[in-house]
């Protein structure tokens, strides 16, 4: 009986490359389906923020729609109605709208 127990313990296999292959495949899929598109979106957002100019119509993260009146390094002044100007952080600008969109609202 004791010799059988030793034989079973000796049969354990060493981990090989084949056992890690599913984890590697999952990581590659995760990279191409989640990480890479998110990095691409962040790059586009950063580019859009650097190209903002006075007179652009934008939507903020809170849903405010307005026209840029003044542009600073950290803050943007938005005219959300005639004579009503609000100040928001530049990072909160989500979308750049086509010209004339606000008049159509």
C-alpha cells in the first residue's frame, strides 16, 4: 500500500507553456478589446482639448451646451445663453459640436 502512495505523488507534472497559453490568449483579447480602444479614445480626447478655440460649440460632462467665449489653460468660459457665462474645467468638455448646433436647439 505504501508503495502505491509514493507512485501517485511522483506522477505530478511540471507546469509547462501549454498550461499558460489560455491565460496569454485571454490577456491578448483583453488588450485588443478593452485597453487599446480606451487608449485610442483618450488620445482623441486630449487632441480635441488642445485644439479648442474661441467660438467653438461644445457639450460638457454635465450636459451643458455652450459656446466658448474665453479659453484658459485649466478653465473654459462657456456662454450657455445670451449674456450668461459659466466657467468649467477644460477637462469636463466632452464633445465638440458642429457650428450652428446651438441655434437649432
